[in-house]
């Protein structure tokens, strides 16, 4: 978990000659597949991939806990999916 902290910020700081062509694929241990990140307005943002959804845990009780990226799950496999945490209850810190 500590290894991923700051990854996107580091990639954003690199002098990309053509940032609009950069594609970053990230897959965390609980993900079903890779997530796709691309530059938008100078920041790397995760793009929605058809038939996938990122499910989030509620925010931790304090800053002593590392941010959690949630799980990127396939939604087209017929598997039961977890309940989605409402946006206002999610951790707003970037886990990457």
C-alpha cells in the first residue's frame, strides 16, 4: 500500500513531450482488471471502462489510515457486487 502512494503525482510531474498520449494501467490486488488513467487538464484521471465499476469503502476514521482505492470490478460477469459507498462517505485523498 505504501508503494502506490504518490505514484500518479510522480507521473504527472514528469516532462512528458506529449502528455495527451500517455496511458497508465493500474491494477491493485483486489481489482478484477486494470484501470485506465489518462491526462485531463494536466492531471491523471481514471477513465470509465465499459462493464466495470470502482467500488469504494467508507472513509477511515482518521488520517492515520492510508487511503484505499477501492476495487475495480467487472459488472458483466453475473457475480454479486458489493454495495457502493455514497460519495459523501468516501475518502477524498488519492490512494495513488
